[in-house]
């Protein structure tokens, strides 16, 4: 049940990211907002690739925990800069960046949770003789 909920929520988050991108049209983020959003998105993609590798091999999920901590820190930094006015940007850019950052972070959390569930399932599954 948790797996279906997590995968469904990831799909919703990806849809929300797409909606923001489509809604922005040809208006890119101004720098340095764009750099923060790109870095956060790239860190999330890297984490998802690492989760795939951990499941494929299978391996220890400790690498994922480090990636997740990095993403959470990047999201905190972005949120702090946006709220403190440390990034010279429009209100729309700030709102879109905040929502995108949160979507990326939640995707990362749910990816790690799903990976842990899958690894636990493999560890406890009956072995074929």
C-alpha cells in the first residue's frame, strides 16, 4: 500500500514540475535562482540513478542517505535565500522556484523510501531451492 502511494505521489510531483515548466513558457529563471534550481534538480536525478543502482546490484542504501541529506540542505538553502530576499528575483520566480525545490526534495525522499522497501522485501523474501 505504501509503495503504491509513494509511486503515485512521485507521478503527481513530476506532473507539478511539468505544469510549472509549461506555465513559465519561454521565461527562464533569472540567475542565480536558475543555478539553485538546476543544482537541486540535478542532485535529485543523481539520487534516483543511485537508487536504481542500489536496487540493481543490490547494495547498501547508505549512499542514498548522503544524497538525500545533500538535497535537503540544498532545498533549505534555496528556501532561506528566497524568504530572506537574498536572490534578486520576481515574486513569480520565487514562488516557482520554491515549489520546484519542494517537489524535487519530496521526490528524493519518496525514492529513498521506495528503495528501502524494495531492499527489505528482497532480504525477507523466501529463497528458491
